[in-house]
């Protein structure tokens, strides 16, 4: 059995979390392979450092393009600050937690035993490598859809508050009552493929408790969850 076959169930689980299925599983395997893992197993395995290099550039162009197209009122200086807040290690580490990336990275035993799965530098590098893998496997539009799913719509020069995962926050609130059930429903979508707009509702036991709009379904869900949390008084 090859290493790829050995880890295929793990890769498939990760694909289900990120909502993207690879045509070439080797790309995902490489994106998740840390150098410490490669040094242990050898066998022609390639670490994710080259993909990280490419992913950094893809991330930058997608975020820059998004800001340029959707924030016409902001000058270059503000756009630069917002972009920096979205592509730095802290932001990527926060994004990575939404998809439990640390759980899926392939690490050497030593790195794993010393907390590598929670190390921001390792996690954020792997996040960029996954972006590159999606880009190589599915093209720029696939990478764009994936990246924009993490980008909040309510961006300001100080975007740190916008990076919160409102869906997780809402789920944690609702889980205090085990009988309650939260789900998200698409209301409508509009616009051309390169500039879609989605409207989503979040429902509690079938009743609408929040509405959100975004350029991806994930963005719209985040906004719907945020509105629900505001109505509950959890956040201001």
C-alpha cells in the first residue's frame, strides 16, 4: 500500500470539511505533508513548502482583487491595511481552526509530540499550501471560492473583530440546550459566476433567527450567524 492510499481516508475527511474534492489527491497529500513528516518517511514524498510559496501568491491576488472590486470607496492605504489583516499568520491560523486543519497535517513524531498541530507557523503555512493545491487542481475560480469563504463581509481598517467565527459561536450558544437544532438555508443567489451574491437564513428549530448576504455561501452563513448573535445579545 502506498502512503497516499494509507492516508486516503484522512484526506477524504478533510475534503468533506473544506467542501472541495480533489481530482488529483497527490496535491492535497503534498499540501498536508510537513517537512518533519517527509524527513521521517522519505519514499519520494514531497513536503508542502513549494505549495506554500505558490499559495501565498494566490491568496494575495484573490484577496486584493476582492477588496479592489467590492470596496470602491477605500483608498489604497486602507486596502493595504485590510489585506494585511487578512493574510497574516494570525488571520490564517484563525481561518484554519474553522476547518480543523491542525488535525489533518502530516507531522513527524517529534514535531507532533511537541505541539506542532497547534503551532501557528505550521498551521498557516499548510493553509497556504492547501490554497495552492486547490488552485492547481481546479483553477483560480475554485481557489477564489475557497478563499472568499473565510473572508468576512464587514471589513474595516481594523478587521480583527471581523475574523471571528460567528457560526461556531452560535453553535456553542445553542448547544447549551441539546434539544435545539440550528441549520442554514439558501434564500437566493444572483450575479455572474465571478461575482455571485448569496442570501442565507439561519434557522433555530425551523424558525428564522438571522439573515446574511455574502459573495460565497460560507460568508453569507457567517453574516446570518452574526445577526442571530446580535439579536440574542451575545455580541454588540
